[in-house]
C-alpha cells in the first residue's frame, strides 16, 4: 500500500498493478472536478506522449462526494492502460487539489525529477512532456511553462485569441522573468522540496491565483523560469467564457490577484503596502489611455477594456473584493 501524504486529506482509490514507483522520473498531475468525459480525453493525450522518459500519472479528484472523474478513470489505471495513481483530495478547492497531487508525487516517487501539470479541460500535444523536460535541461530552468492554446466555439473562432485573458504571456522559447499559470507547467523536485508543503496558498483556493503566487515566490527564492513555446496544450473554452460578464469578472479577478501577489512579495519591505497602493492608483489613472491605445491597435472594445478592469480590480482588492469563481464551478 502506498502511503497517503497526510491523514484524512488524501486517499488513494486506484493504482496501476505494475506501477514501479522507483523508476519514475516525471509525474504528470491532473486535477479534475466534475469533467469525467473531458478528463478521459486529457488522460488519453498523456498516454500518447512520445518520450523515452519514464513517467506516471497522478489524477487528483477534487469532488470527494461525486467522484465522477475518479470513477471514469479508475478502470484505466486498474487494468494498466495508464500508469499511476488516482487519488481523492478531500478538501475542496483549486489549491488543495494541486497541493495533494504534488505532495503525493514527492512522497511516493523516490527518484522523481519533475512534476508536470495539465488541467482536465486540456489536451497535450504528443511531444508536450518531452519538450518541457528538454527546455528545463537546455536552459537549466527549475520551472518551465508552455502555452495553453484556446479552442473556441466555432462561431467565435479567431475573434478572441488575442484577448489578454486567453493570450499566452510569452511567444519565444527561453528564460523568462515571470510565469503566471499552472495549467501547463513543469516543476523541478528541488523547487517542491524547498517551497512546501503547502505549495499553493489556500487563501487563493476558490479565487485562483495560487499558481501565480507560487511562481512569484519561487522566482523570489532564486529559482530559474523558462517558457517553451513548443510544449502546447489545447484548452477547450466553453461559450459562457466568452460572455461579457465572465470576461469582466475574470479581468477584475486578475487585478485582485495581481495586488495580493505583489503584497506578499513586498511584505516586510519598507513602505511595501504603500508602494502597492500607489502602483494600483497609477495604473487606474493610466488605464483609460492604455485602453484607448489598445482600441486603436486592435479595434476590439473587449481588449481595450482589459487594462481598465485589471486596474480597477487592483484597487478593489484594497477593500476586500474577491471574485471566487471556483465556488460556483458551473459558472466558471
């Protein structure tokens, strides 16, 4: 029996019969919540990876009551179609699921070198895992991220890809100073050994942004970051995410997260909080002009409004505003 990381927080519900934990060098973690059909497609794309590296999958079910993803995927692990574990993270929340998966990986796989992350609404390109690992080795990077390429409903194809909510933060492969998302990520073992547990701050559990905070703290701790443009995953974008209200809320949320992450980064520094507030006010004052410039460049009112909403979200964070989109997953 493989031990669970913490009593009561995690339980293992399925295991590949021939899993050799000592030979695994990469663990691919897949958090899932009420997407049983989509997660099977995600797992199939992982199974089809073209790499000589020995890897295993840790599927993290974050709906302890329904367990739709675990129930759908467990037979694949039990008959060795997939190599790895299916676990249940009993504490709800985005950060709780990631923490459970990463801790399970580092606890149970003695020769682990990297933990990779892919979400349950994403499909990995066949060379995804190999490209992430190659980039880490080439640039001596401790953390590597890649693009989450949005797949929009057919009627919206081509009209939203440039919006900052969906566009990748970098274009070219190589070292970078900042990363934001864990939806397509490779994290070195030594990062996890130093940064946690818990790795992701539970204050971000239902808002999102725990990954941005983790990546910011990792950079601050001296770990090297890189981007791999070739390590692509495709992310399904449901029609509700193209509604103006969803875009507005996500943009405001990004501003809130920006303030909270920066506050943690400047915690303990002289006048740190004042500097964050001053920056937020300056961004808010400049946002109409920045929006106008984007409108002239792109012709898109939605793209033009993005810096206005982000700046407003930064200021609203000072008054306790938090858009916890993950508390109502059916609307996310």
